[in-house]
């Protein structure tokens, strides 16, 4: 009787481990570029170029781009790829409406849930920012302004509100940057409003705090729409200028070829 054959099994393939840290680092870098409009509105994202620049696989790049598309900074078009979303005044208006709803709810919850010490900590943060503001760069001031609102919302002790606010903040970031860069008188009024809001919250005056917040964000909305319109005009003029320059070069090249043909 022949001995039974021993069935040989192939060793299982090791599971492919995706480097989450690479995806995260790439996501942050591309997110910053998108927020600064380094990618022109409506322009297609060159995935091959980015992959070579960062030395990452296509799958890693695609995951980072998909995250940005999910947040509304990019849009994906089937069979065409990823594009930087065009600047839309209507979209800016809608985002600020969302911001008003989220921050109002956050303030209501904060007055109910946050301790006196937590509220004082947010106020101390902004007082310190104002003391250093004269020496701060535009970028630092924008980040400080956004951080104030992030801390304000965090007083609600609601992680989901904080998460949604982070997304809205990133999508309106460039308008805030342009506004603070111009150092308008509106900024001074806006920064003073921060103190009014937090003081009413410390006194647990809900209606007063909500009114101060609503007035503050409505003022921000008006300014953001003005800036969005300026940006649309600016990008249109740049594109028009580039088109004229290209047409001028083409015309000169045709003239040179015509002269060479006659010679």
C-alpha cells in the first residue's frame, strides 16, 4: 500500500501594509496647496507630476486626492481626473450659512457644558494673540483667528461639530487670508467681537452671546463674498492676460516663419 501523499500548502501572502503616515503627510501638503489656490481654480491636477515630485505610488496619491474631494476642495470628473474647484460666490455664501448654524449650536452647548476655567482659557489665548499681533505675519494671524474659533467650538464638547467646522474652515481659508492681508478696518472690529462673544459666554448669557456671534459671522460673510468676487475677477484677468500673451507669441512666430519663407 502506497503511503498517503502529504498535501503541501503554499505559505499565505503577507498582507500589504499601507503606509498611513505617507498618505496623511501627502494629504496635508496637498490640502495646504489647495487652500492657498496654488492649484488654479478649474485646473486639472497633474497626478503624474505630483507622484514624481513626492515620490509616492499612484494609490497613495489617489487616496490623498480623494480625501480632498470628499472635503470639497477638489472635484473628481469620471475619465478626466481631479480638478481644483472653481471659486463660487454662491458656495462661499452657503459655507458661511453652515458656519453660522454650527457655531451657534456650539456656543449654546458650550454655555451649558464648558467650565469657567475652559472659557477663561480661550479668552486668555485670544488676549495673548492680540498682544503679539503687531509682530505676527498674515499667515500666523489667519491661523490664530481660525484657532480661536476652533477652541470656541471645542467648548461644546461635541466632536462632530468640531470635525464639520474644521472642514468649513479649510474651505473658506483663502478668503480669510486675503482679508487679513489687506488689514481692513473690518478686521479690528472682528477681533474685538471675539472678546465680546467669550465674555458673554463666561457670564452664561446665551442670547447675548448668540447675537454677538451671529453679527460677527454675518459681517464675515459680507466681506468673504466681496473677496470671492475679487478673486474670480483676479483669476479671470490672469487667464485673459496669459491667453493674450500666448496669442501674441503665436502671431510673432507666424510672422517670422513667413519672412523666412520669403527669403
